């Protein structure tokens, strides 16, 4: 670990010198002289006097330096039954002409553009076109319900909304235009224009005041890149939740570009010309960072995949993509592999593919449970790297770093803090926790480049949500601990800690034990109200396909496992078998919503849930078994 420790310590002891060196990875118009400064609230700002354009750095620069004919993206869509390869030169030209179209609609530097599109190349074109003009894009996950889209339009106040005519999901065509129309009607802010890219699966009817993408681009000039300051905003990305107004996370341009370029080498060990595949969506931060921007900043090729890990057409989809495009590094969420493991527990489909090009597998977005880690580790001859980060940080906080020095992995650990992130764990007294002592995971100021610079239109919320709890530290909202070797373990959100008879227990630890049972494909442990003990844990499990055992016997086995590994103190006594668990669109289990149902409180179904009927399954099971106060829960509409 000597090389890692040396570089990490340099980044903490001398952040300005460290990031000044990393900034050389970016082709600046005017290299920055002021590396680190602070705003009025003493939040770190990076490269304030540097001038650049991210679109130039990711596209034009490579075209000008001999990569014009290299593939920038491989688009692969089982949903649309289509594939396309787009070179750096082709993508640059598409972006420049769409940027020209936006200028004809009045978009200039600092204006906002809301983008509502599925995983198609035009989504990337629209994002880069905004960056080319110095406009601020706000991508909304395609398929969000109208009221969710309306909330983002109302807050961002875009000059233009860019949408596709439809999305395609598991064979179903989802018209987008009616949702856009309804969202604009609901919003108090009305954009000046709406541009629609027409897909063959469904062509939307346009009003006379709306614009067809192709017709608009045909008459548009080639727009040149607009220089912006390093601290000028690049985008607003709204965090989704079950309650409350979504937070518009603001990302700057220069710091983000430097951080992403550094991460592609240090974390993902990628070199120009190699192929990087992130199975996510451009509507999430993972898609922004590691589908759209980072691979192209590094001169790599990015795989843009419109499909699901299973049933499009089968659980071998990822293996097929890795073979076909000779992917070197692959990145997705643990949920995707749990779905694959459920469909193909023995990984028989892997035998049909040559994935020898793959050198690293990365997972993030939620905690990598040890059973899934071991399944992958046994299956593949490459490092399985769990790395931890957030929408707010924009790039990984902790990871194994093969671009610097690879270290042995540990199940359940996000490995070590990435250079630049001074990660600490504080206990209940606000003091630094001892090894193996769980506490609140925080990051000591200054935050490195690439992290959020504020909440759009709400400076107070930025400070109160992230900086106020521990002055001088950024509050991640996650709980965890360091072990004796310095490995960082993230155990889940701090509100997933339950209090059983005065004992604070991590539901993440219980999920590890339950999920390790060979019959369990996926699980969630939540705390429910108990008059005597305050809270009691309950396990919700999805079984692997082909399970033929008795559910009562399984419940007894799981209870015994938790008792053995955690102890009687856990009071883990009830397990429910369910068909599905409610999740966000990005695959995270909605534990807060499950707790709300279990506690019998009134609730609504947020539009971020993939399949609301899964709530009915959970609710019915709870009512049937009379768990806690669930028999008094409000029935689903």
C-alpha cells in the first residue's frame, strides 16, 4: 500500500499542489492560477480563474489530435433492436449542429435546458450541446411521472425542454410527449420552446409552436465552443426521494472535468482507445459521470446500453456486450447482478461468451452485499471492486484503485478513500471513532474537485443538509466504520440504524446474514415499531428461482443465522417472503417507504417506483401476518 498511501497523503497535506498537477490532464483555454478558493460560506471552489469548455475537452480536442475516426460511443439497444457506432468526429458534428439549433431558440450561456430522454445517442448530443454553449442542462430520468418532471421544470426554469417521442422498456413503448405536455401544464414556469426527437417506435404529434429535432438541426449552423470559467455551473441534477422537494445538486465545470479525468486513470485504470461500459442511465449521476463525460474526456469509447440486465433478451446480456465490444472495465449496480443471479444462479449463460477483454468489474449505487460479492468473485477472474460515492460527490469517495495500486478486496468494504477525500468516522459524541466502531461517515473540508457546489436556488439548504451537523465536515448521511487495516465499510444510511431496547443495530449487518443464505436472491431488513422494545427488525426476502423448500423452515433458518452471527440482542424473529421489493428507478430499495408501510402511517406511491404493485405484495403479506402495526396500515388505492 506504500504507493497509495504516499499519493493519498499528498492529496490531503497539499491539496492545491496535488490538484494543480491533476488539472494538467485537461486542455484549458486559460490554465488556472487560483487552484483553491472559498465562497462566502467557506465551501471549497476549484480553478476559479481557469477557462475551458468541457465539450471541447471531450470531443473537439480528440478530433484535433487524431482520434476523429475512433468510436466515441457504441449504442446498443435490445429495446429498439438497433445498434450504432458513432465516431468522435461524427459526435462532435452532431453536437455542434444541435448546439446551433439551441442558439436559434435563444439559448445562451447560463440558460437552463431540461432534457427528458431515454438511453439514446441524442441524449448525449443534447447534454454536450448545452456544455458547448455554456448552458446548464438538467437531465430528468425518462419516464418520470409528469408531476416529478413538473417540479424540476418549475425549479430549474429552463428556456427549452428537449425530449424524445418515447422510451422503450421491456418491449413496451412509453410515449413521452403526453407526460411532457402535462408537466408543462402543471408547472408555473413555461419554457420558451420544446424540441422532440422522433423515434420510429412512436412518433409524437407536435403543435405548430413545437420543434422536430431533425427539421431544426437541418437548418442549424455549426456552433463553436463557448469558454466558461472553471467554477461556472455545468448541470443541475435533482436527487429523487419519496417526500419533500427534490434537491437540485449543482456541479461546476472545471473541477468536475479534472476529477473525472483523474478518476478514469486512478480508479478505473483506463487508457485512450479502450472501451468502458457503465450499465446505468443518463438520468442518474452515474450516467452523467461515467457514460457521458468521463470516458470521452479520457479518449475512451463508451458503451451506451438501452436495456435491462435480464429479459432483454436474457440474463446473458452483460456478458454479450462485454464480448462484442471488447470491454475493459465494466460498472453497474449490485441490484443488476442480483437480478442476474436470480435468473441464472449457476451462471451457465456466461459459458457462451468470451469476456477475456474484461480486466475490472466495478459496482456502486448501493452497498455490495457479501453474498453477491462472493458470487461474482468466484465467477470471474478479475477484481470485483465495490466503490462508494453519491450524487452529491459526482465521483467515487472510496475504492480499490488499480490505476495506482491494487490491494486485496474485502467483502462488504468500499476499500480505501480516494485521494482528495479525507474520510473520517465520527461517533455519537462527535469524536473520531476507533477502528471497528460504527459512526457517521463524514468528509473533512476541503471537499475535492467535482463535488457539488450548492443546491440550485437554495444556499441555506445546501449548508443545512450537508455542512451544519459537523462544522468543517461534509455529512454523507451514511454510517460505517474503518477496520484495523484501514478498510472502509459503509453499512447504509444512518436512518437505517434501528434502536432495539436501547441497542443501536445496523440493518445492513442483518441483511448480510440473511442475504448469505443460499435460497435468498435479495433481501431488505427494516425496523418496525414495538411498544415494548421501541423497534424490532423484520426481514423481507425474495427467493431464488427454483426454491422448493418450506417457507416456515426457511424463516427458522434465517432467524437462527441472525441469532448466531449478531446475537439474541437483535430480536430478529420474523421473515416475510415477497415477490418484489419497491425500488427507485436506479434500483435502490425504498427502505424508508417499507418502514412507513410497516408502521401503518399514511403514504402515497411516488412515481419513482418501477412497479407499484410490489407495494401491494408487501402490504398484503404484512397484513396477513399481522406484523407490528401493519394491520392498521392504510390500504393501497
